[in-house]
């Protein structure tokens, strides 16, 4: 019986090959989307272990944070950029879940991110509908698998459309995001330590806008974790 199962899996692999999203080599398991070599090659920051790290400094004076981190360094034409593109635009949800689990394992190594709940940075509803998913929500699910804390998906919303931030400067980014988030359920997060999740932090304008709204809930504490830091 096991032989027949092995043959079936081998035939399925021939017809539908399962390869690493990084280097394209064959993977023996369907659970992961990155091979061990690519996963090990990702440029970790280890910011989660250190107070006053570059991500926290970026948000000094802008948000009263408990802590903040980004898992990897972002550079153009890199494996990290390829991964973010796969998660954000190519619908590779399985890769997003794997990266989320990797983030979760790193976060639990630090006592600075012992949050009560995760909140994914919300997308404008029409954009999420068009894309089919919110990549930050996918990351949250992976992180939650490791940290064993709930994900609060509808506490804060993004009812207004915002232009892409990609080609905007720091001031333009802040103006573009000012007042674009709305906290629907203050009571759901009152008195809790919230961990806000996003894929990329550049200037921090989007996270600042969303985080400021979250902190309107009474006695709420806020931390931030992103996949990568794209400081220019």
C-alpha cells in the first residue's frame, strides 16, 4: 500500500512539480516553498533581539512603540525582493505562510514581542478583492501558528483608496496615508499588546498612520513586525 502511495506521489510530482520559489530546485515536501539552502541564505537582521534597532529608530517620535522589527534586509534584485513579489503579487499564499512561520519562530526568541493579538495591516477593500487576499493577513496566519495568539482581522479598516507609495518621498508618503485608517472596535483591543504586521517598511508612513489609529483604544500597547526593511 505504501509503495502504491509513493508511486502516486512520484507521478504527481512529475506532472505538477513542486519547486523552490527561490532557486527552482525540486522540493520533497509540499509544506514549504523555499528549500533549506534559500531559507538559510536570507539576510536576517536579528533586530527582534535588540532595543533601539534601526526599525525602532525610524519610528522614534512618531509612534510610542513597545518594540519593532523587520526579519530581513531588503535589496533590489535579491531573493528577498523575489519572495515579497511572490507573496504580494503572484498569489503564493503558501510561501507567505512559510515566511510568517519563520517570522513567528524568530519573534518568540525575544521577550519583547509577547503580544496578546496580531493585526494585519488592512488593504483597501477593492484592492483586496482584486488581489484575492491580503498578504499581511497571510503572514499573520503563519506567525499565529508559531506564537499561538489570535489574529484580529476586522478591528481596523482602510475605507479610503490611497495611491501607491512606491515613487513618493517621505513627506508625500505621510500626507498620502494621513487619516486613511479607521478603528472600528476599540473595545476589542483595549488594554492589549497588539502586534501589527506588514510586508515591507520603507519610511514607515503607512505603519505610523495605522498604528496611531490602533493606539486610540484605551491602554493599548503596540509593536510592529515586518518581513523586511527597505530603508533607502
